[in-house]
């Protein structure tokens, strides 16, 4: 009898320190597919389902596809929205019984009103429906909260290894292979995690942290080790499991999995100063920009990264560029639908004084008033993100004396230098480029930039984790405590 595998996706990355919730519209903007995601062009969140369907059908098995939806990183998800999507997936699973496997693409850092651990809640309810004999696997973003409930509920959890997340489809194939072997009785996966007692950011595409990723990969497929993941953690949430953890999946031997998870965790701890991303202050960033003449210098506005749930409309760096008269500079892509409407009404070529950014509260700073020329209007813009294209909504390029500001109507981070192409701006033509992103921009700019630096500001995703008011984490962590193991 052919094997039957259910596939679905649900998630978002929740920043609990931003002043707005994630409601139904947040999911609608990025797509809600009910059983037909694999009939459409893959997005960065539905791509794993495409991998799974092809792999399932290649074996002659049956794929049953359920709900697939993700929202852009934002604030806490509205309770009714989460419960509605969760129950839709659960109803689909129940209707599809009997099943041999369940594969779900989640994020790992989704928080809803009343649910600090949405993924654990979802997976535990899946387990309650299918019983202990059905293999459950979940793929998760490395910026996640790796909870005990997730491990207790699933057979296999596998996280992305790369940041930028260039390996989502590779990890999906890895997860399917292990789940398929579990269904066929070839392996019996067990999992172990280790709390590194750290909260930090890591850029896996460059040394020295890339060395650890290479080492993780080298351990897989040998001596009973099926998979190794590093959960970087997502710092902008007040939940019990916030922080960095290692995860090892082994065949039958939980003690071996635990020992390796602890060993890798110690390696990370011993190299914490080398591996953690270093950030400049705004003043330091402006000094580097002012002395830079071999352009373009790319400055990442990390604290206003929409990919971390920040609004994308903060003005701290824009104000600094204007005050220092540093240019020619390109700034963006800034989320400002109100400014876009003004620019659209005025039309290309119009000269006017405009109020930009600073519309989302204290985390966004004060609005900046500039005399601008509306250089270009573009509608339905998309930008590359690895193998897929992601929307930016409508865009405008506003040119001022020293700074050109690119604005958009759909809140999302800047993934690629081509994000500016639709409004006629080429980052290569500028001395300084400020991008609203933390790291996903890297692959799309590394071929253009003379230098890439990372700047911290007092935004909604400020990487200074010592200032965030965590109340639910039970153990101390570095860097707030010099030695949390003491």
C-alpha cells in the first residue's frame, strides 16, 4: 500500500517589542494557499513544499497538501488568526488519515496572543491526532526558539544552516530523506538540544562562523549522526526559550546526540567573541562613510530590519546622513506608504517638501523633512531573494541634495541590489548605500560593495540584547552576564 504524507506550512517571526500586531492581512499580503501552494511559483516559504511534493511523488507515494501561509516578520499574531490557521491544518490532517508522515515548514519564532510557542503547540496537536507511529518532521528558520515541546512532539527537526537563508530547499530535501527513512524503518531518529546561554547574531556566510557551519555538515551521515543544526535564536521576543541552542538528530542513540550537542555548544561558547557579529554605532558608521571615497560603502541598518519585525521606517541613519551632508548616498528601501501616495499624486519630476519615515512610534525616530524631486515611480516591484522573487509593492525614488531615498508600500527588507533597479537607482553609482536589512542583503550586494559594515541604532531590532526586558528566560545569558555558567 502506498505511503501517504501530509505537507503544510505556517509561520512568521514575531518581534514582541514592536507596537503593532500581525493580523490576517499580514498573511494575505504574502499569500495563503489552501492545498495548492505547489501549483504556483515557489516563494521563500513555500519552496520546501515544492521539494517535498516532488520527492514524495518520485517514490510513488501520495502527497496530501494542506494550508500554506506565512506573514512577514512583525508583532504578536492575533490569537484568532493563529488558532484559525492552526485548526485548518489540524482538520486537514484528520481528514487525510491514515497517514505515514507529516512534514511542516514552520519558522520557530512565532508568538501569538496566548501562545509563546506556536510551533510547539502546533506540533503537539499534530502528534495527538496522528499518534506515536507516524513520522513528523518540521523545517525551521535558524532564528528560532528551540523548545522542549517541539522536540517532544516531532521525530525530526532540521534548521537552515545558512544566513542569508540560501539552503531552505536543501534542508527540505534533507528532512524528507530522514523522514522517509523513518517511515520505512531504516532509522529511528532521536534528538537532543543544548542551551549555549548566549543571545547574539551570527553571519554564517563569512569566517570565522562559517567554519563552524562547515564542521556541522562534516559530522552528518557518519557514526549514527543524521543531522546537526544551530539555532541562532531570535533575540526580539520575551519567551522562555529565547537564545542560541545546538540541536543534534541521531539514529537511536540519544546520549550520543546529547554529547555532540553539548560539544558543539562549548565550541560556540569558546569562540563567542570571534563568532558574534560586531556593530558600529551611528557615529562610527558616519565617520567611516565620511572618510570613504572608493564606493560604494554599504551600511546595514540592522536595528530597522523588517526581516526582524522592525517597521522599516526608522530615520536614525537618514537623519545622520543629512546632518553630516554625506553623499551621494542611497537610502532604503524605506516603508512609507503615506509618502508614496504623496509622491504618486505629485508625479515624476515634481519638486516638493516631504516628511519621510518615523511613523511607527519611538522605535522609528522622528520624521525627516526633505526637499525632494520625485525621480521615478514604479508599481508591482519585485526583488531577487536567492532562487525566488519577493514583492516590494509600489516604489518611488525621492532625490534630495545629498541622499536619494527609495520608499515602498509593502513592508519588507532589502534583499538585493536590484531592489532599486525599478526606480532607476544603481547602488554602484553611490558613495554610500544604507540598506534596511540585517544580513539577507549580503549575497545581493557583496559583488557591488567595496566594503560592508553593520550599524546598530535604537530601533525595534537593536542588536544590543542587554537592553531588552526579558522576563521569561530562566537562565542567565551572555553578553548580559560575563559568565552565565558560573
